[in-house]
C-alpha cells in the first residue's frame, strides 16, 4: 500500500487537478489498485480522523476529488477493461477514463453514452448520471449500469444491482459518490462504430441570430439518433478556420449520428443547408470524435448549468449577448439538445429530476490566470442571472461547481432527495463521504 505525503516526491503531481482554480493539500493520498486497498485507506482515515475525498479522474470542476488536510482515496490505478462481445457488456475498473473506455469497446464495435471530453473519469461521470453525445439515442451512462462494486464507509465490499441492494443501485444512478467508493462497474453496450457520421461545423459570429434559430428548429425535429449541441466560442487558431474568423466570436455545432453512417449523412443535410464556413462533419472513427473538443488542463475553470423546456427567440438572444462578452479565448457557451431516451422509460428508474427538459445550457468560464478566472466566474454568474426566467430550476450536478445545498436538492427534487438520504443513512450514516455534491443521511 502506497502512501503519498507532502514530503513525497510525487506529492504535487498527485494532488494536481484539471481545474487550476483548485489548489488543495491533503495530508495523505492513497493510490488504490484493489478494493482491499480502498478498505485499508478508509480504515487509516477512520483511525486518524481524516476527512475523505475520492479521486477517479480528477476532472470535477468543483475540485471535490481533493481536500485540505485529509485523505484522498485515488482509484486511478484501477484500469482494467474486460469486454464481452457476445453479451455486449463490459466490466471496468474505477480509474478508467472515458477515452480509454471508448478505445477498448470500439475494438468490438460497441459503445454507450460517454463523456464529451475523453479525459473525464468514467466513475464520477457515471455516478453523476453521465451526459454525452449519444444520450438522445441511448440515455445517460447510468442507464447502462448492470452492477457496481463499492467499498462502504465501514470498509465492507458490496455489490449493487437490480437484484442485489436494489435501493442502493437506484441511488447510484446519479446520486454521485455519496454511498461508498466505487471500484468496478459493469455496463450494457450498444452496437455502434467504429465508423460514424460525425464532426463539427462553424459559422461566423455575425450569423449567430440566424444560426441559433435555425439550429433550434432543426434539432427539435431531428430523430433521436441525432446527438448535437450549439456552441458559442472564440474561433481558434486552427488550420481549418478561415483567417477572417480567427480570434472572433463564432458559432459551432457538434453532430453525431448513433447509427448507420450513410443515414447520418442524410440527417445532417438540413444543418449543412445553413451554409457553415467550416464543415468537418463526415465519416470518422467514433473514438476520435469523442476527443474533438477535449479541453486543456491547468486553466482556471468555473462552470454552471441550467435546464430549459423551450428556447424562445428572447432566450437565444440572451445566449448570444452573453457570448459577445466571452471572458477569454477558452471560454464557451454550450446548448445541448436533450429529449429522446433522456426522457424515456429509464428516466423513472433514476433519482435525477427534470429528465424531460428539452435543453441543457452549460456555460464554461475558462481563463489562464487566477485573476482572470474570477472574471470568468462573474461572467457565468451574470449569464445564469439573465437566463433564469427561461430555466426550469433543474440542474445537472456534473456540470457545476459548489453552488450550495439548494442546487443539490434541485437536481433530484424533494421526494427523490428524501429517498436518497434514506439510502445514505443505511450505507454512510456518519456522512463520511461528504466531499461531494452531498446528500446528508436521513435522521435515524
């Protein structure tokens, strides 16, 4: 069992997170390669009265996978991936990233809804629900769960599935890391790839009003197999970007068709009729598409999110006005189309509220210095204030930082939150796992 302490040569690298805005110094980091080592780490924390954080990928913008003065259970060494092509299932260790998962399953032409950024840790992504490009066709990542193995606060190894600990299994479909340290996941998969019709399109910012309305209308009519999002961004210095667009506001669209590539080529034609200045949509490797919007680490990030039942012209104007004041070249404003399997039969089997929303907005405030990071944070907050009249009040917790307990409860609704707190009382009555979007245990 390895213990990484402040005097260990690997300490600073081991505590570094994706979001540079988070700079925390735990007393000890415990890299764990087995469930037994997780149990040993938790015992060490109990014996020494150390607060617990759990790190699987470290991509959480809220920085909840790290703490000050406590113990960090780091499960990133758990990299096993076992694909069963005949049953179309896969069993993975808790340290696998979405990109690693995609590469392994695509060797067999199999996939499920994965993260929009390949460096995201699969464990936190799934336990928080798991929103990605394929969700309209297949539902969230958590909807694919067959079972989860985890270590409880008491150090017990338990399995959650529809047959075994079913109430815990329900809670793990979006309830986050509140109930134990997940060490292994088994997922059901779909036939997809390795070639899909997918990619990115880009328009100049002065066409934002026309493109935003056109995209909205087309996305509402699109079949469930079409996954897409509209993104307001600063046109990057890439060879495919026209020189007169460089460094200026641009409107982008991400597109993927969850099915036959030839049919995907037909379904993208109405979007292509909007005459993009850059058109990178075509037949491509699905796992490569999953890496197309990977964002760099070590920047100062502040994100948030809201749900929307409708996007009126007035609401779109607020998005566009906000985009005109992007705080820096890395910041973006994203609108993803929901519906389809997101609001399908699986919705009733998870604690996640408002799965019937048609849209989710996701502003990314990203900057290169701490001072500019605060400006990015203020930009996100201004946008959320302005868009509030057009939002449902729901929230996707994986998309946000620490925005308070009311926002946590809004993700689940009162009834589901009470039910989650009862599961919490059974498996973590002392709220040991509170370094997260926390669900306190119900009173005994």
